[in-house]
């Protein structure tokens, strides 16, 4: 009986360690996305004029959203805008 309890504890610990690693990976991806967004925000807020912002055609994207009749977002896609 003691061996069974020990095995179950070991299995629980292994499962928690795997879940912990998945959460760390997800957090790392979120932190990278946040840092990217802050970098882009800082770049735009440090620009002196609208003409400088408009010259950044490579950053322009169109966001297309597909919504069902109840207002639920089904799909979001990004496409480069033709500038």
C-alpha cells in the first residue's frame, strides 16, 4: 500500500512539473509579445510628426475580423495594407 501511495505522489509531482514547464513557456511567449508591443509603442510615441509615422508603410496592417450574428469573434487575421 505504501508503494502505491509513493508511486501516486511521484506521478502527481511529474504531472505538476510538466504543467509548470508549460506555464513557464506560455509566460515567456506572453512576455516577448508584451516587450514587442512596448517597443513599437515607444517607437511611435517618440516620433515627431504624423509624416514620420505615415512613412512607416511596412508597419501598416489591416485587421480583418469575422463575427457571427451574435457578435462572437470567430477569426481575426492581419494583412499588409497597400500604401
